[in-house]
């Protein structure tokens, strides 16, 4: 590595660490506010989604089931019904 590459990497690492510190400070401040609500006015305590809007991004999103998969499941169900009917004869 050249000196310029090392300096760029060092500056990038420093910037990333500063961003992490700022993010941590914001989260600590939000936590302190929520603790104040919990102690003083629990009835006005916001839900976690209201307090931390980014939580909505982590909710699992269901992918739509393709038509061929629905048809396959229906066909398998019909085959099971036929097999069960034949076994009961």
C-alpha cells in the first residue's frame, strides 16, 4: 500500500467510527427519553415503532406465492385425497 492509500483508509475508518459514535449518542438519547416516559408518564409511552421508526424496515415481508406454486399445492392436495380414498376402499 502506498502512503496515500493508507491515509485514505485511515480517514475512512475514522469517519466510520465517528458515524457510529453519533448513532450511538442518538440511540442513547432516545432511550433516555423513553425511560423518562416509563417513569413519569407510562400512559403516554410511545410504541417501539413510533420511538424507533427504522424497526418497520426489519419486519419480514412476505413474498407473493407464484401461480405455479399454488397450482402445484392444489394438485398435491387432490392427489392426497385420491390416495386416501383408494386406501379406504
